[in-house]
């Protein structure tokens, strides 16, 4: 089971010109966000934002990183479901530089339901771990996700 970081940080709507108008600005202090749309829900990082959204009428999931600063990294994404107690296998490693956006899409995702959270694993240019980062927890159903 994936570890979980609770809380939601505000993300400026100007995180990326390509995302203008599609990043949902959140206030701090919630354990999860109940969603009824396919907007992006993001956690703010020092050099960008890691985000999650439902796609394809809630049958798929998309996780992305909008990098706004810092050194080139390798990133790969996964997501998990608290209710089902499972996580996807990580996607392929992708190289990202400042000013770029990278994502992994799961169409017709096998792990759906309530209480999803995206995960981004990172490596620096020498291949050493640069950390793990998490999106906010989102729920499309009636399940209460508090207490993760």
C-alpha cells in the first residue's frame, strides 16, 4: 500500500501556460476533495505541482507534474486507491526539465473508485532518489476519505 501525505496545498492557476484555466486552486486543510468533474487537483511543490484528475467520464486517471524550476529530473507516476487497498504499477521513467509538463494516463483504469491519490517518484541526473511526492486525495463517490 502506498504511503499517504495528507493535506492540500494551494496551486497558482498560472502554474503553466498550457494549463491556464484547468488547474483547480485549492485551499489548505482538507484530507480529500470530492470531485464531480475532470479538472486537475494539485499539490504545490517547491519546483512545480503534481496533479491528478479523472478522465473519460470517470473511467480513467491522469497524473502529471508541471515543473517550474530546478534541475532536470527523471519522474514516473502511479496512483492508488485507499478503498481497494491497491496501487498501480509505476509508468515509464520520463525526463523533465523546468518549463515542461509530463504525465501518465490510465484509460479504462483497473483501480478506480473512491479515494484516489497520485504518486510521483523522482531521480536526479545521477540516478539517485530525489524523493516521492503525492497529489491530493480525490473521491468521486460517497466514501469519506478522512483519516488516511
